């Protein structure tokens, strides 16, 4: 007997949701249904093989797995909205960059097969038109199960994530949010602040000159300033305590690195660890 083709549902077809849809459509063998309020996006999806989209949430009712790809502050609302229409055994996964508050509420009061996830992928662009099938290739994808799921549920979702050529790993929600503050949320805030420092400079001559002189270093440092505004606002509001801790640590290191003896003692370690983090060989400076 042929194995059943899983039905995948997706809510929200921005960069992440759209890339999940396109990736599963290209690399997998699934029936894919998506909910979107954007008519142009719906038309684009319906041109793809094995994909259907509509602005009616009932399109998801037969899903075996649903990815909720909406803003962080809407995740719980969206879970509650789909529970009356989906099968009891449907696995529900979000892709939000914050996990603790969501998992706490699910575990305390919403019985459903919910698995918190966070794909560590993205670009400075947003919207379905910016999504692409290989966004998740060779990226980490965090999985944080709620208390309502089984090992089999987690395995099912893990295999779907692997179909997108991502690398699943498990974590706990609290540690995830603290880590996200260090590697994602605070860098975004600093990127925004650096660019704001340029455009808010009162000396017009300096501001104009700096704008003309800015090259690849400034461009790279401020790329995250282009982050989706709703996502950025949610990150800063909902992970504020962890971000403030990271900012305090950064400020402390900034002051120490201004001291020659600490700089010379520490800079080689920084370079070495940075090379190890992003280069398997650790030989070529990035």
C-alpha cells in the first residue's frame, strides 16, 4: 500500500511561510493548502503544482500538519482560531523567533499537538514575492515540543523540516529566547541604532560626508535595519528583558576593549572564535 501523502497547511505567506510552501513544493511530495488574505499571493500559489490557497481558513481543515507563520503576537490567537476546524491529531507548529511565552500559554491552557519551532533563516526582504525554495538550506531549525505531543509527532515534523534541507535541533524555550537575544534580536536593534545615528546626526556636513563614504562594512552592519517592522517590534517588546541583558554585556565589553591591555589580551581570542564559528577549517578570515 502506498504511503499516505501528508497534507500540509500554512497560515501566513510572507518570507518564511512562502519559503516553506515553495520548499515543500519543490523538494517534497505533499498536498499543500495555505490561508492568505492577499489575493495576489493566492493567485500565485494556485499556479503551483499540488498547492492551493484561499482566504477561507477552512482550506486547512484536513491538514495533518499546519505551520503558523504570522507575527509573534498573533500566534496564540491563530492557534485558537484553527482548533475548531482541524483534526484532533493535527500537528500545529509556529515559526516565531520567541518561544517561552507561547509555549507557556499552550502548556498551561491550550491542549493541542503544538510544537514550537524557529527556523534560523531570513533575509532583509519580506513578502511572498521575496520567498524562495532554498531559504532554509543548511540552516538550523529549533524544535521545542509542548507537553501535548508525542515523540512520533516530533519525528513527523522533524522529517518535514529535513525535506527543506534544514538541520533540526531541540532546545528549551527559555534558553532559546536568551540565545535569540544574543544572535538575532540585539544585532537587529544595534543595526537600526547605527543607521539612526547616521541619519540623526545634527552636523549636516558630517552626515552628508558619512553617507558618501559608507561602504561594505557599514552596509553589512546595517543590513538588519531592513527587518520587517512588525517582526522587529514584536522582538523588541516581547524579548525586552533578555535584550537588555545582552546590551549590558555588550556595553561592558565595549568599555573593556577600549583599554589597550584588555584589547591585546582579548582580540586574538575574538578572531579565533569567530573563525571557528563560521569556518570549518578556521583558516580563512571572513
